[in-house]
C-alpha cells in the first residue's frame, strides 16, 4: 500500500508539472518553409507588401490571405483554405484583428507556430472587441464610423493620424484608398479554442500603437509566454519597420533562440 501511495503521489506531481509548463514555451521542431500572412481590419493583403519580398529572398514560401472581413467565421475559413493549400508545416502570422483569426485558425494541425504583429490574441471565449474593453477606447477606435449593413470604416483622420502616422503621407493615403470596410460583428465574435495554448507564439509589440493599446499587447504577449520584440512604431510595424518584422518572423520560422527576451 505504501508503494502504491508513493507511485500515485509521483503521478500527481508529474501531472502538476506538465500542466504548469506552458505549451507555448516550445518551438517548432524543424524549420518551417511555408509562411501564411493574415491581415487585419480595414486593410488587405497589401499590408504585407514590404515584408513578403524580404522573406522570399530568404527562401521562404510566403502566402498572404485576402480576408473578406465580412464575418469572423468567413475570415477564419479564408485563412484555413490558404493553410490547406500549403505543402507542409505552416507558420501563421496575424496583424491586428488578424491575430484573432490566427488564434482560431491556428488549431489546424499544419500550423506549428503563431506570430502576432500588433495584434489581438484572445483566449477561448474572448473576442477582439472584448479583449480591448479594459483598456478603454484608443484614439483610432474613436475614428471608426458605421456604414451600411453593420460595416465600419476609419475616417481619413483615423488612417493618417492613428493607423499609420509614422508612414510617409503618400503611403498613408494609399492605406486610406485601399482600406476594406470591416463587419463590426466580426470583432465581437468569440474565439472557440485559442491555439496559443498548444502552439508556440511570438509577438511584435508596437510601442506607439494608437489602434490597440500597447499595454494590451504586452499583457497578451506575457499571458501567452510569447517571445517578444518591442518596436517604436505605430499600428503597422510591418510597413514602418519591415526589415525588423521580417527578421523576427524568420527567427520564429527557424525555431532558433531569439536575441530578445520573453515578455515582461
């Protein structure tokens, strides 16, 4: 009986230790060739136009999803189609609302890692919108305007002064001209199963973000135990600091140790 009791105690200790070690502390066991990029709200796949050639020059196969931004379910479905189209393991990268999309779509068995770029990273049962509530309305959120059928757009002021204020004016005007109206309900749809509980994650915090609170970004990065890079940028670090973002994505794809510290 004493031996049985000791064995049971060891089993319970082992279970406790395994539960206490975050799954996100792992890294992909082999380098990843396929990188799928997911844009956020009020944007399109051209959000990644500066990052794509840098990654392709490093030998990666890069695909940018074109989300319809009509509902959370349809955006996740569009992302999963692109995951399915890849010929092997996938590193999934999401910007802004795209972070919520990859948190759901990342449960696909092909996905071996998640990279969040100035993004929402909801837990199961949370939505992009609910995650931001404790931090109050950011300057960019106050520039959202409703249009027909429940869609939202950013005002010209919101695009130029809040979405990408550190970009040249010509680029900000291009963002304004190409912004995609986003269904407001998509931002309020909860994630059913947060993939970052079982997949390793990385996070780019935009220290000067006026769309998502930088404090929120730091909180979610720490909650996920993500490897984290902080850049002094607006909400679009992949456009204002593309080399740094591409390099960070490359580290995630290799699974090697990063020259940055975990979120504090």
